[in-house]
C-alpha cells in the first residue's frame, strides 16, 4: 500500500515528530520556526483572532494587505495589532464599531492607546507581584489581664440624706 512520507524540517533537516509549521512552501518543527521567525506565534494568534472576529475560515487578501502595510509603513507589530484589536473589541466598550465594516482600519488610531493600556496593566501586575513577594506574615498576640478590686469606702453624707433615701 502507500507509505506515509516523512516530513523533514527545512532548517534542521530532521524528521518532524510533533506539530508541523508551514511558512510559505517550507515546513518547520517547533524549535526551528522560532529561530526562523521570532514573531511567528504572534502572527498565528493575530490571524486566528481576525478569523474569529469576522467569523470566517480564511482572512481576506484585503485585510492581509492592510496588516502588511501597517507593519511596514507604521512599524506596528503583530503582537501590538492583536492587542489593539482585543482592546477595541473586548476591553474599551465605549468605542462604537460596525462589525460589518472593516474593523482592521481602526488599528492605527487606537494602537497607542491600547499599547499604553497593556503597558499599565503589565506594570500594575508586576507591582502586585512585588508586593506579594515582600509580604510577611506577622502574628500579634496581646495578653490583657484585668484585676478588679472591690474597694468600697464608706462616705458620710450626713443624716438628712439618709432619711431622704429611706423615703424613696
């Protein structure tokens, strides 16, 4: 019968046992795809998010061209573009977006705002970790003892008050 052809990584020339990553016409193993393109997984996450956003199986050429232009002309990163889309669609709900229209076109307008948001979020989480790391548990116990003495003294209030108290 037919034998299954072994897939060979283009970079290390070894047989690929696990996940096969395709870039163009070349195939890579997981270790080599990161060496070939550091931002590969950022691109994959962005691509999948756009597919989910538009509810499509394949992202249109027009959107792909727009993304490529943003990366080339505006020096935007795949990670930054993904965070901008997440910020616009999931976090900042005050932004009114027509989902039927092209939502990728808003990226340059909200990129800096989204970047600041995620930087502040990261800074706050780092500070929270620092506070949690420096937290020490201190047990404070106090022992309070009361000694109540019954010191009664006789007061001389005079005879007229005694009669008044007896009447009441």
